[in-house]
């Protein structure tokens, strides 16, 4: 009775055996999770930039319609300030996300990963501050 051979490249668990010379990290799932998190931050940064662009263009539309000097307390051109602030925040977010991604990547490879909270805290404070200022602006120009 001939013994059946396993297909080449498969282990008993159904995972493929990679040749040792490829140099694949032992922490592939950790690296992939890090990359997914990075891409989520990039999407958030792009959404923030887009929102900033919309806010700034909305102020331009109001100026073009001649709604500049109504009875509002704050001039409409402040929407440019908020739009530009949101756009800059989005760019900063993407740059910090890249630095954070690279730092975590090195920490995973060195098996010294400790999740940093500074990035999330600073981002939350900045976004909240811009959100509060935008809400005040919208309230005063309504």
C-alpha cells in the first residue's frame, strides 16, 4: 500500500510553507493590521482635506452671493480660515500617520511594540478644537 504524499508547499494545517530564503516576518498579521490602520488614517486625512475644501468653497459662494455684510457678527470670510485649517489638519494627519506607521513597523519587527496614545490624543484635541470653532462660527453667522 503506497503512502499518499502531501501536496508540495502545504502543511497539515493547510498553510503554505514558504521557503526560508524569502525572509517573511513572523508577525505578518501584525504588519497587515498596522497597514490597515495606516490606510484608515489616510482615508480620514483625505476626508478632512475634502471637508476643509467644501467649507472654504461654501464661504466663497456666500461672498459671491453678496451675503457678506448681513447682520451676522462674524464676517463670512472666516470660512476660508476654517477650510484652510481643516485642509492643513488633514495633511498633518497623513504625515503623522506615515511616521506612526513606520515607527510601529520597526517596533513590531523588534518585538518591542507598545501602543502609543499621543497620536490619537493630539488628533482628537485638534479636530475637536476646529470642530468647536466651526460650530461657534456657524452659530454666529446663522
